[in-house]
């Protein structure tokens, strides 16, 4: 089947709307489609580009295409509707010649068994081609449509970060950089940079943390030298601060809650190999397997005793806790993921306003339960990949008001800025994702 047709089918399962009341994540939908018989394996990169691009610019593309049609398509023709968006995205953003983008989109209509629509696809896309400059320069378009964010999210971002709104919106629609974390138990950044150079991969170190390497352009992990041997992991710069902020010491017991897929768990082990024990907890057994796989690949549990991967709900201590307290806890709380939209543009359309309140309640419950397992004078690091105050500084403020034996430990990073409580990183700064950290100490009572 035509690659544009595959992209259209993927998008029908991702973007909510009539006929799609249970949308998939973009990554899941792509993998499912790639496994179907007849999928053009040599076109994987193009299909992904089309899907990610339409998700980034969905609201704007929808606005343009809708304005060029005399009447909307029926819900049973959602695949055709998304094919039009795929075609418009090619004309708007890609270097594919216009005639090829249009003709391949017409062929995709045939592949979708909708021969009746070939003239429609050709006509609408040719209209878009002719009117593109006028459409793009429309001065009356709403700012949330122009930046392709749902209005509710646009307004929340404007309220939370008025001075940084333009940069955040722009970053959300840009492709993210590929950032690596060198496994310092097996090699060092200088040596690994040389391996990348020998492999013909352009990269540079970043001064903020010694193990960070940025690639000039994204590569499949199979192309990275020593990846299977555990020399390196893919992890954004913002997430790599967690292990440093925990102030890890030898012979400590460490808990990582909501630990899958294991990036921060493995970084903790790389940072301080002589910990007494690390417990990695996740509610999903399938995702918990990824923690074990990561630790094994990075050769971080050679004795088979240091790491315990458990499946359980962090709120329900009876499911997994044996009563032994922890010196350090990392709570990487479930959140809106509004700091990583550029990596997962479907977040804009999958997330709903009501989700934020529900997530905030879940975050409070996890904080309260985790606190019970922390030793006196121990540290708990609260982290989210959100840029919304309800999930970040407001969550910490509420917890400190309720918990008399807790105090905030001031932190200062070389990136980001201080919030009323904790430290906020925004996605437009220094290439990294949006992230939030707050460090809490348990006081004697």
C-alpha cells in the first residue's frame, strides 16, 4: 500500500473524533501499522515523518483544508480526510516536489479503495498549492490555531508562562534533538565521542553534565557504536539531572517509583555503583520488563542482587513494600507530559483539560505514600515532564502544607529557573525538554 495511505490510517487511530473514541498513542499506532503485511519497510522514515508532522500541525492543517472544502467529509471517510492533511503537510513543510506530493496522495486514495475521491484529493491539494501563501499569511487566524495547540492548552501555557509562551509553542512544534548518556561504568565521554567520530556520526559534548552527548542529527540506535554492549543510552538532558540531584551515597537503599522504561534507574546505578540496593517499581508488568532489559544491556546488575524490579501500584504499599525504609526516593510522577510535546506531538490531541486535575490528585497520592517509606533525613526527588504549575509547584506547596515532617531542599541547576517551589525547565531552553524537579527532606518528629 502507498506510504501516504498508511500514514492516513495511522492518524485515524490517533486523533480523537467521530469513529475514534479510544485513540491510540502515535508511537503505538505506528508500530501496529508497521507490522501489517504489505507495509513498505523501506518507507518507514517517510511514514513516521508524515504522521509526526500532521500531529504537530493538525489544528492548522485542519483549518486550511476545511476552508477549501464546500462540505465536510462523512465520518466513515476519516481516512480520506487525514490523507488530505498528509498531502497538505507535504506541500507546507517537506521538500518533496509539489507534483509528486499531489500525485502520490491521489494514488493513496486509490490504495484506500476510494477511487471516487481521486478528483477531490487532486482538486483540494491543488487549491492548497495555489493559495498557500494567502492561507499562511492570514492575519485573522487565532493564535492557538496558528501554533496548532488546542485552545485550552494554549491558555494554560499563556497563564503559566506568559513571558516564555512564544518560545514554548515554537519548541513544541520543532523536532527534538537526540541526546545520549554515556555509561561511565564502561567508558568515558571522550572515548565515546571518538567512537562516534570513527563511525561518521557528528556529535558534541555538553558542559552542563559530563556524560551528555548531543548528536547533530538523529540516528537509529543500531547505528550507535557499542549500544548493544551498553556503552550508551538515549536520554534527554533534562532527565539526566535526576541522578545528580539525589545526592547518592554508598550503601544507600534507593527507590525509583514509576520507573519504566528504566532510564533513570540505570542512571542511578551508573552514578553510584556501590549502592546497597535499588528498587524499581512500576504498575505495568509489560513496562517493568523494559527496566530489566535496560539494566541487563548496560551491565549494571552483574551480581544479580543489587536491583529489584517490582510490579505494583505506588499508592498501595501492601502490594510491594516490605517495610524496609529507603534513604533516597525518586518519584517520576505520571503527568500531562506537556514538557515533551515535541517528542510526542499527539499529546496535544490525546490530553484533555479534565486530565490535569485527575493527574494532580494521583501525584498527591503517590507523594503521600512514598513519603511513608522514606527514612528520617532521607531525600525524595519529585519529578515530572510537565510545564504546568498544577502538577509541579502547586503539588509541592500542597504537600508541604499537609506534611509537617517535610522541608524543601533548595536546588539550583545550570539550566532552567527557580519556581516558588522546585526548579522548572522549559522546552525552549538549551535544546532540552521541559521538566520539573523538587527535592524534599524528611525531618525528625
